[in-house]
C-alpha cells in the first residue's frame, strides 16, 4: 500500500512547519529510526520551505495507522513535545498518488504552476533511491509524477504569465522598451528579492547591469554570480544619472532614493527619461517622485495587479491539469492493482504444477515411451489450460486486483490449499 503523511503551507504556519523540516543529512538517520520503531523502510522524504511530506510503501499496517506512526517517529526524531497531528494530512493509495501528481504539477504550490517544486521532488527521489530507501512501487510512482508534471506544464496554460513580484518588475521594463540591450540598469538591494530580479534580468539577456547595497560584501557576491558591475552604496546618489532603469528592493524603513537625488540626476542627464521600480515594503523611493516630468515610477501595488491577473489566468488551467492527472493516476492504479495479483498468480501456477506432478507419478509405468510422452504432454496441456482459467477468473473476480477484499479471500484460500498439501506430505 502507498501512503503519505505531510504538513504544508495550507495546513500550518511557518513557525510550525519549520519544526518538522528534514534536511538532506537527516533523511538517513530518520529512516533508520523509522525502521527500528515501525518496520517501515521504503520512503521518500520531500522537505521544502512550504511542505514536509513522507511518502511510504508498506503492507504491515492500514494507511492511517502507518501515517500516525510516521508522525510520532518524526516528532521523536525532531524532539517535538507539542501535539500537531491535527495539522497533518494523510492519504492512502490513489489519493496519495493524486496528491503527489498535483504537487509535481505545481497546482498544490503557493504560486500555482511554479517550476521549482519539480526539481525538488526529483532531488528528493534521487537521494532516497541512492540511499536504497525506495522499492519498485515508489520508483514507479515518482517516475509517473515526473510525467504528470511535464504533461501538465506542456499541455495546459498553467505557466502563463509571471506570478512573482521580481519577475513582474523585469517584465514591466520589457513592456516599456522595445529592447533593453542599450539600457543601463541599477539594482539597489542584494536580498532575496534583489537576487531574483538579477536572475530574471540575466536570463533575459540584459548585459549592462549594476548592483548596489548597503552591505558591500553582499553586493560583491551577487555581482560575481551574475557577472555584473558593483557600485558602492555611498556613491549611488552621485551616479544615479548614469542609469535608465533603477529597481529598488531593500528592507530599509526610510526612503533610500529621494526626490532631491532624482532632481540632481535629471539635471545631469539633461532630462532624459528614467524609470524607477520600487518593490520594497515599506516604499524606498519617495512618493512625490511620481509627479516629476520624464520620470515613471512603478510601485509594488501596481505590479501586484499584474501578478494577480496572471494567477487568475493560471487558475483557469487547474481543471485541465486535473484531467491529465486523473488519466495518469488511473494508469498507475491499473499497474499497481495488476501487480498485487502476482503472488496469487504465482501460487496458483505452483499449486497446479504440483498437483500435476503428483498425479503423474502413478503413470510412470506406461508400457511404451510413446505412451509416457503422450501422458506428459496431455498433463502439461491440462495444467496450463486450468491455470489460465483460474487466472482469468481471478482477474475478473478481483477486477484486475482492484477489489482487495476478494483478493485477500483468494490469497487465503490458496494459502490454505498450499499449506494443507504441505501438511499431508
């Protein structure tokens, strides 16, 4: 049985999620404790800033019991005293499969359609597989999850438009100019948002980029990483006139770019237009700047409208994504169900062969070799015929393995026959 125990951004705040976060280095020690405490050994651990999910394959417990045992072991491993089971979700079999496929497709993410999650799933799966923590069922499951993620992104519009403020800021710049090849861009700020802006500019092929930050070391690191220039922060005001586009993303509580600075910049530029994009909270460019001639100022609120519109467009693709996911869930469930028939089929084949061999013992005194060969051939034909008939009926009665109650009864029946034969011997 496949199961899942998890906690994510929809069920709990970051203060609780971070307590259950599992680093790569902790996966193997956690798996060893889990095996010692529960006997569950086949797992994949997916732990990101938005979720910690443990996928498992086991036959020892029902899925709810298994999920609770994993939760308790995780609490024990992390040294957590408080009770948080009410914030966890647990799914079994097709529900767990569907959830993973929705995660890999980006429709369960904080930002619908984002790409980062598929890389995180691949990394988690590869690490656990390399550590010999995955069985054939989990291997097949995660390979199908990659297929689901790829198909949803290629066959729907779930990736349409930008859905982050950093990418929206860069997109706005491209909307204002035919090309940014001859434009000089200054990025003020070297935090996460500033880094993402530089990443988007770099990927878009913008070459003339400079970064400035109050902590010079952080600016140097980003400049080296994205192969751009670095401007000391204390020289920023005097060099503002050199740039056509200025993007500001810092955590300053007071404006870093003032109207006076921009007035001085405009004089030095002979009033050539400049674009200012302020994606800081609170705002880092003085509000009265937007009244100035030859100046365009875009704030985070204006960019958020673009993001919200794009998120709404992506939401329309979720139903199409779910249709694809349902199809792949059915394919996987069919494979899993037929796989569950293998022990019964093997047992039927062995029992029929055993009965045939025992019955043949009485005919080994046939007068001629030809008669003996004819008896052997007829016995083999009869055994194969009834074995096929048993297997055909087995598949029909159990709906190809989906009817687990019928399958359990049949397994018990053939186990009894097999054990009874052994006792008689």
